[in-house]
């Protein structure tokens, strides 16, 4: 695993964001295989993500924030926020499939998709702080150490 985490760190240092994301998205596959020695699967990937990373992607919105989402967004976005998660194991697995096999963050056609339709990535230093916001079933993540290193810390 060390060679993979080193690769992620080097990619971040070199601002090679997509390499860092691609490598990070493979970590749950590898860890779920290591955990029981059996072949990995989408179900095992999602479960590993939920067990070891999922808490980092739980929502913690105040009543006022939820009211603002309800007022300025879709009812579906609001209902999804009430589920208490920004990124589920199933949605992360759908992202893994879309990103690694199709080169996109659009997960709406992935079988594993649970809540989100798309995940948008912004490079660090983007002028607006949109990290973690969900707009029209699209999760916006600013590429930063948290996103990549959450997978193995």
C-alpha cells in the first residue's frame, strides 16, 4: 500500500489531480480484497468505503442550512441531504467506475449509483468555496488532501 499512498502524495505535489483521484479511487478495492482475501466486488467496495471512510462524508447541516437548501434547491436534493450523507459507498463505487472506465464524474448511468448524479471536481484555489455542496444532485468536491487521503488515514 505504501507505494500507492506515495504515488498519491507525489501526484498532489505535482498537481496531477486526476492521477491522484484515480489512484485514490482504487484504494477501497484493494483494501476490501486485503480484508478477507477474497475477490473484490462493487458491494465489498461500497461496504469498505462506508465502514472506513463514510463518516468523513456525512452531512452535519443546521436547521437553517437545510431550510436554505429546501428553498433554493430541488426537493430531491433536500430529501437526499436528510439521508445524512454526501457521498455513499455506492456513489463512490459508481464514481470509481465512471472515472476509471469512462473518464467522467457523471454517475447517473452507473448501476451502483444511489443518491448523486454527478461529482464535480474543482482544483484547489478555486475562487468560490463550494466544497461539499450538492446542487441538482451534483456533489462538488474541491481537490484537496482530504479527498484523496481520507481513503487511507
